[in-house]
C-alpha cells in the first residue's frame, strides 16, 4: 500500500482532533518594532505575514501550544523563526 500525503489548510491546526506526522509552517516571526527596518524586498508582503507581535513569537506560541495534542508521537514540526529566537546551548 502506498503512503498517502494529505494537505490540510487551517488556522494553525484544524479544530477537530487529528494526528499529524509533519507540520510545516512559515508563520510571522518578526517583532513589531523591527518591521520599519526591514529590507525593501519585504515591502510587498502583507503586514500580517510578517508581524509576530512584540517578541515575534505571538503566532508561533499559539501553534506550539496546540502541537502536543495534534502531533503524532515521533512527529516533526518545522517552523521558520529568527536567528535570535531559538533555544541555544
């Protein structure tokens, strides 16, 4: 039997219980205060696609709060974040 790939579009994750093996998201992660200093190439992006709130992680934190109930054991979540927003050490 062949593997099946199902693409699901939702506001972070669907409301109904569903287990995912992979979650891939490019969420807004730029702190609001950094928006005016962005390179000119980003000006075509809608503000909502860039503005992650005061620390840049407003939407990322919402997703992370829901992942434990919807990510399969051994599942993987891949998110783009800023270079200074990850865990170090």
